[in-house]
C-alpha cells in the first residue's frame, strides 16, 4: 500500500495545510495536535480503523475548505 497524505486546501487563500498521513504499514499520523485528538476520538467513540478515519476526514469539506489527497508510490 502506498503512503497517502491528506491536506486541507483553503479556497480563499490557496494555502494547503497537512492533516493526516496514512502510512504504507497502515499506521495513521497527524501533523497537528488537535487532529491527533480527533483521531483518538473517532477511534474511541466510533471504533473506526485508521483507513476509515482517513476516508472520513477526506470526505469532510465545505465551501471554504476542501481536503485533497496525494499518493506517494514507494
């Protein structure tokens, strides 16, 4: 499985911010402490796997921010 990175893309500024990385070994890491807390919360309250959390966050978007995935082949 390749490494997959998720970014938040802010429409108004064009800036991108790293959110999550789903590593080739299946582990999930966050680039922000608040995102790490959100991962723990999704695991605890919904019992989601790392891949399910990644997909859940990928589909979260609104008029101001969209989430963009990049895949790194290894």
